[in-house]
């Protein structure tokens, strides 16, 4: 499979917009889940970055583009590392079980009230536009085929709560067709 961020005509623009939405919330040690070709690595110091990408072709591109950054194909084991910020840009809509996915990410957060999970995902109102755009080659056809679910604000909040996270920041961007959610640990 090709790098989905470069597969459709507007995919590189979408990726840049997702990174721009997430950048203000990046701090400390960063885990970039579903890092693709490693575009976010350009914005994070080498010593503070770990990218995870299961697609070997995209992972090879990431390693070639950012040879000093750390990349791997699987999440680190809980307790192996802890992260101040975990980023998943346009990933949660591709996973089979979003609750389990967020729980897995939450176990890798540093024990700090400042730790967070930063997500971007298409808004459900964008589903038809995304499907049509993918068919026309405007967006990644492969990404569209792999979509499992589109989550709105309330469903994201519900899934976050199941992972003992709460929505600290929520906003829509790209004309409301995409959304950013910054999730923080619930107070004990």
C-alpha cells in the first residue's frame, strides 16, 4: 500500500492542515501513532519523537526522510516508555474498536495532568464528501476503503470517557469537515 497522505490530489493538503491543528498541543515526549511517512517528525525534536506505523512501505519512507528520528511498526509496551503527548492524526476512524484503541493509548501516557492524546478525524458530515472525493482521486482511495466509522463530538467524548480521558479541547476545522480533540486524563 502506498503512503495514504500522498495518494489523493488533496491528501498532502489535508495532512498539513491536520498537523497545523495539532501542533499547538505538542509538548514533551511525543508518540505519533499511525505516523505514515513521518511528516509530523519534522516538527518534533529527534530525542522527543517516536513514530509508529504498521505499513512497512510508509515506515521505510519515514525512516528515509527522518533518519535520526525513531520509528517502529508496533506500539511500545505499556511501561516501556511514557509520553507527554500521543498524536493520532486521521487514525481513529480506521480502527476496529475505538474504545480499545484509546484505552491502549491512555496506558502509554505519562502520569501528569498535562499529558494528552491529540486526535484528528473526519466529522461524520464529511463521510459522503470523502467517499465521492476518494472515488474521484481527490482523497486517498485506500484510506476511504479502510474507514470503519466516523465519530462525532459526542461519540468521541463517550469513547474518551471509557478510556478515563476527557475532552479538554474540541474544535472543527477545514470548513467543519474535520475535527480536533485533545483528550486529557480524568482527575483521580
